C-alpha cells in the first residue's frame, strides 16, 4: 500500500495545487498554457536511471488535470457529470530526464474539431525540451464523446475557433489510415 501511495502522491499533490491556484484567482482560459513544476523522483525512473517512458505519459495526466481545473473545465465536468478520455496520442522523446531533475511541464490546446480537443504537452529541464506529446482528447457524457461546441459553450467560449493545422492536421489524417482493430 505504501508503494501505491508513493507512486500516486505527485498526482494528488498537483490536484490540490490546481484547486488552490483557482482559489487564489490564478485561472486559465482554453487559450492559455498551463505550467507546473516537479522533481523527477526515484519512483519515476527505470533501470537506466532516467524517467520511465510510461511514467512520462502518466505524469502528463497531471498536466491535463491542472489545465482542466484551472480553466474551469473541471467544475463543468462535475456539474454536468462529464468525463475525459484520451483517444489517441503520439510522443517524442529527445532528452533524458534524470532522477531529481526539476521538470517543467507545459500543457496547451493546439486545435479542436467537432468532436476532439487536441492537446500538446511537453516536459522541459533547464529550459531544454525533453519530450513532447500530442493527444486527441474528448469530453464524454454517458460513455459517449460529446461535441466540443457544448464544452466551449459551458465555459463561455462558444465563439472560439482553433481548427487543427500543420503537424496536428497531418497526424489526424495519418492516424485515420491506421487499421483498427489491430491485425495481430
């Protein structure tokens, strides 16, 4: 049980931190970038003494939670009984994150269409990018993804437009060609 607490502790800590930021008035809009900082812990590293690739994806959850809470989406999720889903992702690793490195994580929306919200997240150490992920995310109601127009309207941002472009649009097209279900 102790190991479970140690591995989820940063997530719980940052949930509380995000809520405190909202209470202090440090909020975001969907157009802003969330930044949080943390240290790479011994429970985050693999046998090569760097942050485990799977842990990177888990910690990105922390950044999306901070963004959701501080942008007001978190309260709408509770009020509307909505959920969040990640429906696809691609990630690049370029620089190792070592134990005890101070990491800055950035989270922002890079586009959305009728159904999906595309989020870019990155981890930085000493001002240098280490990893970057692009995620296709959605808001769900009763197990089904709802239209982004409803989400934006609930946040008072119904007029905002940010169609996917560049590498985001290319990834959407490329990912649509990927066979599902997998062949093996």
